[in-house]
């Protein structure tokens, strides 16, 4: 029993562990404060979308691009 953990009172000790799928190290840290170049963020957009602040920036960029395209089409440009 471990009453120091918030998830419960029982700890499980395993005799064996099988790794079913290994993962590679992410191309950059997942913390929002990490300084990452825009090229790396765009190349690994699927990783960058896990960071809420950067996901909002990508959505905003998409909305601005869409508004520009819609405006250009409406002006027969």
C-alpha cells in the first residue's frame, strides 16, 4: 500500500514487462516554453498541434489564409 499517491492505495510490482511498440524521441520538447524554429514546427505540425498555444496559432493562420482567398475570389482576382 502507498497512501502517498493520489491514484489509490495499491501499487503493482511487475515481474516482466513487454514493450509492444517503441517510440522515437519527439523532434522538439512538448513544453510551450520551448524555443522551436517555425520550419521545424511546420515540418512536424502533427507534433506541434499537441501544444495548445501553437495549435491556436496554426488555426488562426489557416483562418486568415482562408479569408484572404475568399476575398480574392469575391473580387475576381
